[in-house]
C-alpha cells in the first residue's frame, strides 16, 4: 500500500454511496404525491431507513472482527445497490418499503465499517482530514439527490418511464462502480484485536449519565437532520404554494449549508472552546425553528433552512467525541452505542408525521424544536476547555 491516494479513490466513492441514505427525504415526498399518502404514512419511509441502525450497528462491529473491514464495506455496498435496483421496476408501497429497508441496512453496515477502513488505508496518517473530506464527498450525494429527482420529474426520458426515480438509476451505477473498484483494491488489513462489543455491554453503559445523555443528544441530532430533510419541502409547498419540484430545492439548500458547516467546523473547533461552538450551533438551530414555525416569506424560510443545516452540521462529532473521552477504556462499546443513537431518525419522523397531520407542518417543527431544547440542556456535559 505504497500509494495511498490510489486506494482512497474507491474509499471516497464509498463515502459518496454513504450519502445515498439522504435521498429518502426527497424520495418520500415524491412517493407521498404519487401514492396519495398522508404525512404520517409517508414518514414511515425515512423512519424505516434509520430503524435498522438500532439493530445492526453493534453486530456490524462483531462482523468486522470476523471477515475484515473491506469485506464488510463490500457487503454494505451489495445491499445498497440492491436497494437502488428495486425502485427501477416500480414504486408500489410494498416495493418502496423493501427498498428503503435495504437502504437502511446497507447504510448501517457502511456507517459502522467505512471509517475504520479509512484508518486502515491511511495507516494513522492525516486520518482526521481524510475523514473530513469523506464527509464532504458524502454531502455531494446528499444535495445532488433532489436535483436528480427534479430533473427526472421534468425531463422527458423516453421508453424508461422512470420520472423522478431516475435518481435511483444514477446512484445504482455509481454504487456498482464503487463496489467493483473497492473489490479490486488490494487493501491489506492488520489482524483484528480485542473482543467485539455485545448488546448487553452497550446497554449497560446507559447507566452512565454522560453516555445516556449523549445517546439522547445524538438521537436529537439525527432526528432534526432527517426531519428537516423531509419536512422543509412540505413547508414551502404549504405556505408558498410551490410545486414539489420547486420545493425540492429546500433539501439541497439544507445539505449545502451542512456541507459548509462540516468544512468550516474543524477550523472553529481549533480556535473556539467546544462548549462555545456547541452553544453557537444550537442557538442557530433554535433561531431556525422560530423561522420555520412563524415564517411566511420565502427569504425567511430559506434562511431558517440554511441556519439549521449549518447549526446541525457538527453536533454529532462534538457529542461523539464527548462520549468517547468520558470512557476511554470502553471506546468500542461506546462507539457502537452512539451509532445506535442514529435510531433517532426513526422516532422523530413518525412523531412529526402525526403532528403535521393534526396541525400542519408547524406541528412537525414543534417536534424538532423539542430536540433543539434538549441539546441546550446537553451543553453542561461538554468540556469548558
């Protein structure tokens, strides 16, 4: 592995594939429109995707010890590619349920195994900057999905009839290419050391206050992330009378500012105290919730979407670091448990769907606002230095 940059190409493509999970926000809106679903039923799709993190995060760590990191990432790519293939043959409720389930399972495996694979490739050199660039590549997929869906919905694609589902075709090609390149890359892995975490060990750690509070913080972070991804277009449609194709830009706007936040966050965390930057980030999200709840003009809603995108971009990394540093001798168990916290992407959309059916999209915003309020209470868990 003398030329690390060569092996980083397929690995960075894997980060792009990791971003496929964010298509669920815009896709669920198109499925809702095509199948005439209510908000609560349509929000089952993003909830289903993130449900699998609860089930598969810790077992994936155990699987990596048995078959290795590269093979685990390859398995995640195979499952992801299968999830993208199904919608090309139809968009019935059952087909989309199966497709989103497979997408969630594949992404749970990928989120758990890809970062350790980067560590293997880099051999400890420039790991942090490499992971940051990987998140940037992931974000490209996140904010390109709405544009692909809009293009497919408005362009004439003869003989195929894919409409907005053309995004699945494009991502299917990229996913297949990524799997083939990673399979061909001769990445050598060191022997696995230590014993994998178990569910029992992880759950026992919830008895430690900082671990429990951080777990809940990550649930709120992911819930706000998925909630904004799913609800922002609906707010524009409800209050500004936009069509779905016009409102889909809101999802891209969110991910654009989240990408900017990822790229600039590492700098601010070097020059500011973590607690200070966390307070600034959560304050931006609180201001965004006010804008999303009360806003009736386009500029105000766009500004609110941008604020929540930037404010939420670094919350996960700060919470994750706090949890790991709190129990340095139990980092494997803590890591698995924090990934399980992505289950918040299941809980929030379900509650938001119920609230929006009852009182419009303002009800969905109220659910996200509860998550923001919790993050304010989490501030005292962060180091002051």
